C-alpha cells in the first residue's frame, strides 16, 4: 500500500465534495461532519462524476441517473446503481487528506 496526499483539508468545505486527480486516479473527496472520505469519482453505473453530484449527509447521489452510494463504505443505497463504489482509507493527518491505495 502506498500513501497518496490528495489535497489540503481546507480545500474541501464542510458538506461538499471536490474532484482530485492524483497518481493516475480520479477521486472524489468529501467533507462531512468534520470527517473526510474518499471514493472513486466515476459512478459505477454510468458516466456521472460523483464530485458533481448531490451530497446529503453520507450519501452521494450521482447527477447522471440519480443512483446513490454511502460514501463511508461504497454501498449502493439507490438504483439504478448495482455495483459498490470503491472507497479509500483516509489516514490521520492534521492538515491534509491522505489516502492509502494499492
């Protein structure tokens, strides 16, 4: 596993998501209730980018077909999505969003 620094925590306002490209990955970084979460940015159902979707608590709704995922674990919470979303472990850091990826 390698550590990848994605952005500063201050880059992601509370209750929002941003897209970050790093190390060949296109990721969505979320800031919810003081915690940071990271998933793949592309929806598993279609060409929607989750960072452009609607974030409601820990649920991101894709702006393409309105499927939704739990950003904490990638579980599908609304169809038409059927395939779980890849999530990444966010490592503790006082000022940056850093993930572990293989």
